[in-house]
C-alpha cells in the first residue's frame, strides 16, 4: 500500500499536468489567424462591426467574438485577425466575402561607401526629396541617432495623415514624421523590447538610415569603415511602422502596418523581411499588402531573402513588388594572423581589438579537449562552451574548426580566436580578437602547430581594402526562379548588401555574441535587408523627380537602366541579380518605361488561376476573368522575359509588351538582340518611333529554339536605344519543375545548418542559416 501511495505521489504531477492541458486544450487550439477580405466595401458600413458579427456567427456569442478579435483592418483594405480553432477557420473560410484565411506564423527579418560605389552623390538640401515619404516596416527606429536629425527641415508635407505614437519617451520630428508599433500576438520580448516605435534591435535604424539617413561625418564601427554615413535620399521624410520584435514579425502586424501606411500617405514602402516558405499571393502578407499599396500608387521595395545559394528560395516574388538581391561593394575588410615564424594568414572579421603585435601561444582546439567533461577532440574542435580545457587555452590564441559566436573560446579564457569557414563574404564582429580564415589556411595552421615546439600567433586589427571584383552577388542572397510564377523573373535587381555601415540602436547587440554589452551608434551588417533600402532610396529619388509616375514605371526605370552584371562571376545569372545592379542616376532618365496598372495585374492573377469572385473581392470592382483556364504570364507588361520549360519541351514563346516614352518627344528606338545562336529571337516591329512624351508603342517578342534538358539558365537580352538611352530587358530561358509550386527540400547535397542558436541579428535575418560549415 505504501508503494502504491508512493507511486501515486510520483505520478500526481503528471496527472495534474494532463488535467490542466485538458482544461486548456480548447484555448490552446485557438491560434491567431488572418482573415483577408480584399478591398474595402463601398459605402459607410463599419468593417469592424462586420468582423465582429462574422465571429459571433461562428463562435456563438458576442463575448467570445470580442475576446477572439485581435485586430480589424479597415483603412486601406478589409480583413481582421482573430484567434480561431481549425474548425472555426474552415467555417470562416467558407463565408461570403472571405478571400483567404491563413495562420499568423512568424516572418523572418531578412553606409560610408555604398552610395559612392554607385556614383550617386548626396543631393542638395531643399531638393524635391523633402516631399517624398518613405514608410519603413521593420524593428522601429532610434530617433536620437544623428542620422535622423531634422535641422533644416520644414513641417511634414500636407498630404501626411499619420500619427506619432509617443509611448515610453519616443519622439518624432520633421525627419521622422510618423511612427507606429504593432504587436497583435505578443511577440515582444519583455527583457529586450520596448512597447513603442523605438528600435531595440538595430535592424530598423540600419535600414532607415541606409535609405534616407542624414549625412554623419566620422561614422564607424570602433574606427572600422570610418567616413561619412548617409542614405540615398537624406532629405526625404521617414514614417516608421514597427512590426518586428525580439520574438519575430507576424503577418497580422505586417498587414496592419500596410493598412495604416497606405492611408497615412507614404510614397514608397520598404520591407526588409519575408515569409519562410512560398505561399499563394492571396495568403502571403507582403504580396497582399503590396498589392493594395500598388492600387494606391505606392511602390513596395522588398528584400529577396538570405537563403542562397540554392535556387527557388526567393521571398517576396509578387510581380507588383520590387525584389532586391544583395551584392558586394568595392570595400572589404581584412584581418591578418601573424605566426611566430613570420608567416601571415589573411582572413576577415571586424576586429577592433589591439593586441599590439604581441604573440601568444597558438593552441588547436582539438588538442585542448576538456577530458574531465568527457569531451573528444572532434567535439572540442567545434569550440562549444565547456568543450575546451581552460588549463590549455587560458591566455592563448585558439584555432577552431568552424565558425561560431566565440562563446566557447570566451568561456575558456582565450585571448583570441581563429575560426575556419568557406563563408568569407561577410565580416562578423566578435567580443574578442577574432578572425575567420579558409579551410586551406586552417590546415596550414595545424601543420605549423604540429611542427613547431612553441607555436605562437597574434591577430591584428582589421584593415580596409579594395575589392576589385565588386559587384558580385553574395552567396547568401536568395536565388530564383520565382517559386509561384516562374515566368516572372525574380529577383528584379541587385544592390549593395554586404558589410554595410549604417545607424544602429545603442540597445542592439554590437557583435554576434548575445551577451556582448558594448553599445555602438553605427554597425556593419550584411543581408538583403541592407540591399533593399538602397533600392528604396533610389526609388524615392525617382519619385521625387517624377511624382506622377506609377509604381510599375519607377520599377521599370530601375530595372532597364541597371548595370549589367558579369555572369562569369555569378553562375546563377539572372536568378542571382535579375536585371543587374541599380544605377540611380541613369534610372531617373530611362527613356522608355514598361508601365502596368491594376488591371494588368488582375489579368495576370486570372491566368494564375484566381476566379472572378475572388478577384472582385480583392479589387473591390467588377473585374472579370475572361477564362478560368490557367495560362502563362508572358503578356504581363514586365521589364524582363522569363521562359520556364519542362525538360525536352520545345522552345516556343510569344510575349507582348508596351513601352511609354518618357524621354525625348521626337525619338526613334532601334532594337538589338543578344542571345546564344541556338535560339532565335524575333522582335516585331524592330524599330519604335515616338512623336511625343507619354506616347505608347507595343511590340511582340517571339523566342524559338531546340528543346533543352537540365539547363539551369540561358541568358540573353533585348536593348532599345535612341542614341541617348539604352533600355535593356533580360531574357532567361531555363528548365523547371512540371508544376508551379515546387518543394524546396529536394536539393542535392547537405542542407545548410548552423552550430549554435542565438538571438543576434544574424540569427533573426537568416544569415547564419546561409553559412556553410
């Protein structure tokens, strides 16, 4: 009996836990979902009341409906966020007026030199940029940064209808004219986040200052990359929408920010975040929000994602959005390791520590295993915390087999750290003297250690050097083809996204180590999150010069004037860089543009399989699909030509395009075709003559050739020139899967991984997922 009571006492906590789980099971089944209902309804009906009544019908009571409803969208489009069970989701999805219902899953966050690298000068104060408002959907902003001061600015433009949420001592000015924050699903980390538009991570301040930061002299990261930090359009205004927190970003908050930003009166939107997996256009938050932005004349600039170099991993692939890849600039960082025998090994990092040339014992981590804790040499080679013997590593420079956050060597009291990785495009900052070297150089160091009685080494401070190979697309930048609509070539363009210095939050982390408590005002990071605001700034520059241009016209100008990239340095060609590297000065005078309206995108959606009923809800008008049969996207007036083929499928495609003259009133453009001889490209007519600005002319492109099999991409281009302008549109012909929505887990070889978890910005934007160890 005593044993029975003992057993019951042991099992009692489990019985209690089971009871609690059972009691709360129904609540746990209810998770936040976004209910998207398309365009705003006509008339004065309250959308919030409609949303409440829908929930009452499904949940059975007004009190449950009120408790379930988290947010109502109703300023720019229609929809709401509610906590729903799977059964309730199914019922709401079948209700009249509902376009789609999808879970509120997390979305991932994805410059003293970069603008000068593009030969884009700082515009004078008082330029038309001051009328342009850039909306930043990110982690907020640090308003006290010198990059966001408002000296010389007048009041906000009269069109501005936004607000400034001033919780927790946040303030706006005439530079940051509006700021909001959203946290529908309680993603804020109480230890790190502030419930206000204030940036506590650094990412939002970095992107905002890259796009539109004021010029700040002597900006640097502990003296590294010192110079004048500025954005592309420093006189533009900023409106901040904080949608990302320490716990991530949610679709519900992203759509709430779109809803407000469109109604607030922004001109350009910048989104350096994206979904983890592809989704249909009516279930993907950035696609939905950017569609309604496009309807209201607002271009959305988006990051392509940091999941390269594998194909078909690209984010933000909607044709009405501008998708940006990341590439290098002509500045790189070199950190040298000097051995006791005088040999020098070149690596990369952001090492601001000064060892004054003093040499320290050089220890290979595999030789310093913590035997007491049963660590093997192989495990010790990884340099995880606790794997190394402090007796052997204290005061030494430690060589590790892989890249890490340095916490293992830090806890082992090492004076410096050398790590091996093939990933040498990004310079990481560490809390100790550290450097990343190649695997080949790691073997050289091991040989030196094995053949030297007292091996020593020192790590020098980082130096800035010139990268003569720039620009090249960095390996982490997500590649195409488009996973949903492969005939729409993505990404659209590339821009600087590697080792970019810009403003930072003093509360953000200053290195890859989560416990680094140093504070910095400017930081160097990499990602398509950094390339996106470069294009945002360029788009704002065009918008200032041409305020009446449509989002498609601005996008076309950036694409058709892009600098051609060298495919020998970028084997994925257009799937890596799209039309090429942006050239803002040329983009302001493109000669011709490929314009597109909402009606063009509606026709595109019809061919993607969306029916008339759904389209009318999305557009709020009487749009009609002429056919329910899916078709190719060849006739969307896009500034590029994608041709997706099955293995062995005949090469036979016809495209219709229309260009609008935005150059000289009287001009004649001649076409020039570049394509491998195994293909024939016919442009009809081959010459376009214009007599006035705004005149439109159409032409047809026919591509034919022998069937291709297992061909990743064949590149070509069509150029139109009038002697002053060159309007270039790339062609990409490639083999693809036999269905549009292709799985993303079928690539050969080992998948990417990272050896440690953390909450640094490189974990949140996926960069460490791209690191190959």
